């Protein structure tokens, strides 16, 4: 009886398993997007913080005494070489020029008389009509007259120079800052010049940044390094919306002991006047070229406790978890893979959370 019950139980179990196997469907491979690495030459770069400065920052000085009659520019506007910026009351200096001109005419007239008198004295001296002492006195008067003319000429030139200081003009093309004095203010610049405003000569700008000595030595002496004569790139703003090229033109001859860095300068054209002195920038400096760099989409790289990884799809369309080593970001969206991936292998480019190690997939190559 027990044997019969045992056989019936086995039969019922077999029938149940058969029905359950008929209702189950086979596992379907998940369609997943995959890509192959991009293999091309890659230039490695480093990013350094820096700032911009104008080609020249010129203090516009007042060098005479007088009331500031006018300010002939708009603060923040662009001026050209020779434009009239300020006028300081020129009345006293015009009078000084007039007096100096009159003194020069007097000195020249006296010199003409002294020379004529000397010629007569020489003739009279030859016939002993006058003494030799009188002849020497006439000659001395000529020398004194010539000195007086030179002194009067120098005085006139000084007066004219002071008068020109009343008309303050732009020494360069550039942008003007705010005036330090309002119209009607008294300017006491004769004793010690006073700064009226600042002009920024910004048609040429310079980017300054610091490089550590070890990094520079590596860049300097590796055979595959891009030389410092090459153009570099800098970006402006946190979102790097503005990019421009600049040419390195200066490397400090010594290393700063306090920081262990060398100061570097790059020159760039700013003829459109867009860039402003004092702006903070990011310098992108090339230092090495890799002829065959392996690049993958940066978003396809995962991170765990072991570091960076990719999901690689093998020839059997099975997912393999693969630890990789990475380098620089390239073109904002690609990442250089330095170890762990071959150029002809496929990797999961999207939907990383849907796959796992050992899972079969239906690759959709992009």
C-alpha cells in the first residue's frame, strides 16, 4: 500500500512540473546599446588657474596747479592716442609763455646791439681810437647776450611745456577709468603730480599663471611634448563659455622658493575689447601627445570601491565587469583609457544600471 502511495506522489509531482515548464518562457536577451572606442591621436593637457592683465595700465597725471576746467571723456569709454581728456585752467601758464616770448625778443635785440657794437669797437681799436679794454668789454657783452638768448629760449620752452600740461591727452588707445576729480576741483600737481584717472591699454592682453617646476621640467625635456612656442587655450567663466588662443611669450628665469613654481605669460589679441583686465581664467596647457589614444564616452564609465570600470560585451554577447585606468577628459565628453580596454572591444555606452556581470544581452552598436 505504501508503495502505491509513493508512486502516485511521484506521478503527481511530474505532471505538475511538466505543466509549470510549459507556462514558463525562455529568458530574453536585453537589447543594450554598445560602442567601440574611438582610437586617434590625443594631446594631453593640464589646466591652471590664471588671470588677465592689460598690456599697459597708465596713470593719467596732472602736473600743474589750477582748477580742473573740463573732463572730456565718458568713464568706461574707449579713447584714442592724442584725445583730449582733461583741461586744467591754463591762464597763468599762457601768461608765462607770453612773458617768456617777450624776454626772448629782448634778449635777441640786446644781442644784435652787442654784436654791432663789438664790430665797431674792433675797427676803432685798430686805429687806437678806443682802448683795448673797451674792445674786450664789447666782446664780453656779446657773449653775455648770447647766454641771455639761450636762457630766454629755455625759459620759453619750460613755459610752453607747462602750458601743454594743462591739456592732458591720452598716451595710448584704450579704456578710461573713472576720474578721481570732479570739474571745478583744484589740482595741485606742480610740486608732486596727482593722478587724475587710469587708462587701460587693452588691445593686447596677457594671461599670467604658475606652473610647478616638476611639471615644467617634464614638459620641457620629453621628446613628445608640445613646445612652449605653441599656442595654448584659455577659458573664461565657470561654464567655460568663452575660449580663445594665446601664445606663450615669457617664462620666469627662476623658481619661486616659497611656491616652487615658475611664472608663465601668454600674449593674446584683444582688438575687439571683449576681455577685461583682472578677469580670472583657466589655462589649458598641452604637455604630451599620444599617437593612438583609446577614448570612450565618459558617461559610460562607472565608479565603485575598486575605482573606474566599464561593462564590456564579449564575443558571446555576455557582460564582463572590467576595471580600467583612465586619463584626461577629451573634447568635454570623451575619456582617455590608459589600461583595461582594447581598441576592438565593445562596451556598454548607456543604461549601466540595467546590466550586470555575466548577463547575456542583445548588442545594438552605435
